[in-house]
């Protein structure tokens, strides 16, 4: 499959970032089906916060 760079807007900061052809190939090799929603800076910030919006502490 041939990949081409794509411009995507970050869902957090609204900045436009490039989802490169090599990143797309990497995602495909790993079996990821969704494109990134956040720019690299916001992804790093979210990871560094140590908590995920979806994986907040659950009490059963």
C-alpha cells in the first residue's frame, strides 16, 4: 500500500500536524486502525499526566 502524508487537526489544541507516510506504515504494521487524534506535543502531555480520561480509577 502506498502512503502519503496527511494533515490532521489536533483534538486538544487545534494545531494542524502531519501524519507522515512512515508513521502511517508503522501504524498499519502494528495493526492500529485509527489515525492519531492528538499532535505529538499533546500526546506527550497526556501521557506525562499519567492518567487517561477513559481509565480513571474505577470502583466496583
